[in-house]
C-alpha cells in the first residue's frame, strides 16, 4: 500500500456505487494513493474486504489497501450524512435508475455524479435526475476481473480512462478526478470530447460483445471469419446511420473509417478476450444488450431508420437470457 497523501487539500472523497470489478479496481488504486474511498457492494465482497482488505494486481502493479482505509456498505443508506466530492456509478445499465435514486441522498450541492458504465443512456438518465452541470462520463476500456472476493486483477488495457462532460468543456471535477486516478497509477485523462470517445466504445461493444456471446467465441475468432465480419460490418453500418441521423459526436467520420481502426488497431490487443456478455449469460445474469444494440434499435426507430441486423442480435440475446434463466 502507498502512503497517505501529504497534502490533505488534494484528497478526494469518492463513493463507488455498485462496486464490482471496475469500481473496486479504480477505487482500490485511489484508496492506496490516500483518497477517501467508499464502496457500496455486494455482501460477499463487503465481508471479504472487511476481513482482508482489497488487493489490486496486474499490468499496473500491485496495491493492497488495509480494511481501515475503506468505507464499506451494502446499502447507500448506511452512509447517510457523509459528504462526497464524487459519486461514481458502476452498476449495469439496467440498474442505473435504481442506483441513482439510492445514491441521491448522498449527492450534495457540489457533488459530481460520474457514469463509469457501458452503453448508451446512462449519462442522459443521470443528467435528467441530477442536472447537466454535475454529471460526468468516464469511459473505461481496461479489463478488470475478480478471481476471488478481495482480489481484483487488471489484465488488459487499450487506452487511458477518459473523463469529461457531455454538456460543458473543461469541467473542474473531470480534471481533478482524472488527475487523481492518473497520479494513483491508472492512466487517466480529462476529455472535452468524451461523448465521441464513449461512442467509440459503444461501437466496439455493439459489434463484438453480443455476437461473441451468441456464438460463444473470443473476439479474434469473430475478426478472422468472413461470415462474422459481414455481420459486424452490417452492425457498424446501421450504427453509423443512427449516429449521423441524430448528430451524435463520433471520433470517426464514417463506418469505413471506423472499420479501419476497428480491425486494424482495436481488435488485435484484445484478440483473446471473451465477451463480458458471454460471462453474464453463463452466470444467468441479465445482460446489457438493451443499452448497446437495443439502444441502436430504439434510436433508429426514432428516425425511421431500418436496423434489422441489430434487431436480430437483440432478439437472439434475449432468447439466450430467457434460456439461461431456466
């Protein structure tokens, strides 16, 4: 464990709401660097961390956080009366409304609310609930896993965590939080183009995650096959029709430009990665398909754009969810 921060004015008080692998991983680095970190998490994780602390291992080195450096709860109501500089939402997209309501009593007049999640719609929901001035987006494309309670492993990293606002440039808490995470040892940057950055992740996830889950294969297998490439190409074409129709900001001007980056630069570092959606299905958990390809289908319908490939993907994943539940 690293020592506490020498300048207490730089210490951030941060709550991770729904702290699974990402929340515990990022929170562990921040706590090890001396920030005041609270985690709302499942009982089995709370119990393990209360006994042995939190160990975060992997490509950015090892950190061990003693239990007395963490505030642990299974219900945000246990934290009533505490003040936080930032409340970071790390739940699955379908749990965002419930998490926002549960965290609301802990959101003070100057608290930033940060979506550190996958998919479309989370930032927008939080902005409707808390106001656009305080809501931030954090895009994460680093792989965190929990092999056992109390231990998080960072296995893959594609780019720095990017933090920013959809609604205003140069948000001061985006700057502070990104600097704190980066100083703690996880690469992070403030970003004025975070909406475009997030759409880059949505495109990547929509093309790979559900198709890999349906077929039960890793990402490289999808890229190697002309049959699955054709399906991914169609998913991407429909996604760009949605982006163009709605005027969303994106890092690439066209589907062809994105595909060049997708096949040439994005898939190779994650070639052996198996989709998180496949893991959710195997565990009988609800997936995030409705915040990914499902969101594309809804957005397409709003503009009377056909999206038959994404609609088919959504229906197949919902079938698998229903099958896994029995």
